[in-house]
């Protein structure tokens, strides 16, 4: 099931995405929230562009935290001159960094080198701590597309990555959460203005999704709606004001955002 979070006439709801797009998509509004037992209402609104209903996709979840893992693809680590870490290498992106599909990425005023990083994101479905490897699938709601937008010059200059990867609008997520998916070997692609920049597969991860969830939950409680970013394949590169960047993941869909000057 594809679960989207959306607004219509000022009201926010979750819905099951049905049909194939872009013109044939509709949202069946969910009674309740997707982190507990829910029913489909049968009330459907079109998601197609130009519909008379004013539907806007929002970030599919509002996480209390985004736990991100770096250097989880060997070729990406190499392209930036970094060694592959022996253990998963985690950092945080704050909830205020999260934006949804179609929302603008605001180029931070303190950077001159902004980069895209296409990633598979894991959405946590239930509160959990110290999850054993064999139980990881039980705590996952589903998967979505992410862009770990990075101020690369700031990342190189500062020892901590809080500003480089945590600024407002640095974590686009969407367009929805796919709950029925085998994430072990999915194609990940990033394009900028239609030109392919990144193309990899989740099978190239150094540490598996299960290992990343175990690592994170050893240290902290993960809450429903929290997001785990799993690393980016090789091919990261610059973004400029006016660029349109799209992250496409096999079996999920495409997340598109435009870069604007920060006001």
C-alpha cells in the first residue's frame, strides 16, 4: 500500500494512493493514522494535477528525528576521499529539515557548495528500542524517497555535520510511503534538470537496513514516524538556484524539489 499525507482545503489527512499516475491517481482517505489499525473511508479525492479539489502532498511523515547513516556505499565514500567505516556511521537531521514533494529547497546563505544525495528512507511504524536483527521488519511501516541535501563546503570545514546537513529544507521526503516492498535490491536514481547524476542499487549498501535499525535502536528509542536514511550511492554533485532535483526509487516513485534562493 502507498500511504500519503496530504492537505485538502486546509485539512490534513492520510490516504491510500490508488491508481497509476500522474493523471490516474486518487487518495482513499484513511480513518485514523497509519501507525495503528485503520480503515479506508471509501471517500476518494483525485490527486491528478488540475483537479478541482485542492490536494497537496505533504511530507509523508513528521518524524521526531531523522537518523541518517553516512558512507554506506563504498563508491560514494571513495568519491569524497573517505574510508569506509567499520561500523555504521550515524548523524542526525532535525525535524525542521523535513519538507515534502514539490516544496522548495532553500539554498543556505552560509554555503557556496550544495550537493544532492539520493537515498532510500525507512519509516518506523512502532515504538521500539534494542531491536534484534530478526525483528527489524516488525518495526518498519515502509519506505520512501529522500534527498540528504548537504552543504558540502560546510561539512568539510566543520567537524560536526549539524549545520551542513541539518539546515531548514535539507531533508526532502516523499512522495509517499510504500509499505509492501522488498528493499534489498532497488534502483536509486537522481536527476538534476532531467540529467542523470546518480544511479545505484540498494544491494550495494555496506551495512544492511536491518543492521542500521539495530545500530540506531541500540542507542535510542525510535518512535512511529521516525525516519532512517540509509546512505547514498556514488554520483553526488552540485545544486544551484533554479535547479530541479528528482530522486526516483524503484517500486516507490519520484520525489521532486526545486532549489530556490533563501529569502
